[in-house]
């Protein structure tokens, strides 16, 4: 019998590892999930709560198919040998994982079991091992990646493919302080279908429209990130749905759909980085000639986490994170830039905070994106700095997003243009308009110039 070990692939549909196990098996496959403390300890409380509920939905699916998901808690290298002996297993199949903890877990399991351990690429569309080890820019990565074939979604199992077992071990369900998205494959597929029926046709035009994000949170963007991060839906299924739409449109609609497909390549690029750089979450990707003079002011970091920096778009983004475990992509970039550039706080502190608070935390995307913002990763711009005032003026000029998440600025009597200009206004005007809202913790222009000076020095660009 083959044991199929679910890891980040918490679904039965479009699961390349499960499909490979079924294809290779002479007898029904035994599905197993292990809550390994070495892995779960690295999950933030919110992500852990969503993962638990996703595993519960996975078990329900197996039971609908007349089988069950065998669930155990403990180190996988101890649990799996016992299950192999109990069920007379002759092979264990799983999916490839790229973060350091799961790589170490794979190594430990392979050494502990007396049968072969086989893995399949499932998390990404293109096996990163088939690509060059590095690319100077994302465009060059994309050009190469785009030429590689993308597998079709893997077939779903039939009831006869699965072992006739029952399991009564409980699934631990972590408590959470926020309302979570509905878990499981069904909810993920519904969200994908809804996006492909409407939002994808205007994605490129509207994805950064923060007013629209308030009016229709699931319309302008897919909001699939929690499901992809938890493995509730397969990336091939998402790609297949998007390319189906792409084949049926032209003109501006086509450009919008192409933009969504292009954005999926950023996820692939971050996994490529993690594959070749397992320490991506802890070490600068680029070799920087000089030390970055991080200030790492604890009081300013605390103000950033609370959304009390006195910069409305930054504070709205951080308060959305705290309230929902999610941040829209535009403010997500702005808050990260503000922390690493205007405050000069080490990107690793910001990445760790996101890991702790995001429902959609993904080890590759989080680390890769923070490094891109911090000018330590892959980027064609030496020192990228997002101006939070200009960003608000461009993407939320009526301050709809800000008013939604920063109640101190929600009063209709506060003109939108004042909210946009807030960090540059005289203190007396700010006090008169919103006495309860924070004053800017750094000067906009001085902090911008300080960041440029610090990073140009670190990169060896000063004096050129």
C-alpha cells in the first residue's frame, strides 16, 4: 500500500502528489496528515487557525469519498514510521516543499522510514530546479519561465482509489481573533469562479483602486491568496481558469487578463528564489558592499504595527492587517517601504510581523516581497522608495480606503485632500481636523532623503 503524506497540499483536486500516488498504486492509497510541531510552530496564530480548518475540510472531503484522512500529531519522522508499520506501507509519496523547516522535515522522514520517500512538484507551475539558478530581473525570469510548459490540473481521486479506513483522531482547531475566510477547496473554487466571471476582465485597470477595494473587496482582486498559501486550491487550476478566460477575450479585456497571469509569475519567481536560497527569510539575497545602517527604533516599530505613524495610507494598511489578517497589495507595498526606508527598520522585523498576523502568509512570497521592497532582493531599481503621500494621492485620492480603516479621519468634515496631505500639514491644522489621530513620527522629506543616503552608502553608490 502507498501512504500519501499531505503537507502544504491540503486538497484532493489538482494535487499532483496524490494523483501520482494513485497512478503508481496497485491498491487503494492511504491519505495521511501530520501536525508536526516543528512546522506548526512557524505558523502565525491566524494562519494556523486557517490551516486547521482547511485540514478539517480536507477530511470531510475524504469522508464524502468513503475514505478518511488519517490525522496524527507529533514529529513526522516519528509518526510516519509507525503508520508505515501499522498499514504495511511499501512507499510514501508527498509533495516538494522549499522552506527550511519542511526541507529538514523531509530529510528526517527519509532517514526514519524503511521505505522509499518520493515527492512531486505541486506548489508551483514550473519546477524551479529546471530553471537557471538566478536571474538579474523579474522580466528575465518571466521570459524564461513563460516558455516552459505548464501542466494541466491533476485529476481528482475516485472513491475506489482510496483506502477503506476510518480515523477518530481529532483535528486540533486553533482559536483566532478575527473572522477567517471560509476554508476548503469548495470556497476557494467559488472565489476563483466569481473572479473569472467579473473581476479578471478589469484586473489590470482596477487592482490598485483602493476605493473599489472598499466597495467590492472581492471584485477588483481575486483574494485567492489565503487559499493558495494554505494549499486549498492548486496553482494549475488557477492558471487553467485564467488562461481559459484569456483565450476568449481581446483588446483591453485581454490586457487585463494578461496582467493577472503575469502577476502569478511573481509567485513563481519567489518560489524560485526560495528553492535556490533556503535562507531567503533570514539573509539578504544580494551581497551588499556595506552594512545597511538600520535604525531599528523600537518605539517607531511599535507605532508601525499599531497603525499610528501619522501617515494615513500606512496606518490604514496596518489596521487592515490587524483587523482582517490581510492587506491589499498596494498598501502592503507601501507599509513595507515605509518601515524599511522611512523608518530604516530591518526588513526581517517587518517580515516576521507579517508572518505572525497574515492569514495568507506564504514563506516564499513574504520573504521575496520584503526583500524586493527593502532593496536587498531582485529588482531593477537600486533604491526603491514608495512615497506614502504620493501613493495615497494616486490610489486613494478620495481617502475612501483610509476612512474605512482609520476612524479618526472618517469624519465627512475632513476634506480628502487634507487627508492626502496629512504628513505635510502644519501641526495646528492637523490638531484642529483630527485631534485624536497620530502626528507623523518622521518628517516625510527628511526621512526620504535619509533613506536614500543610507542605502546608496550601503550599495556603494555614494559619490558616483
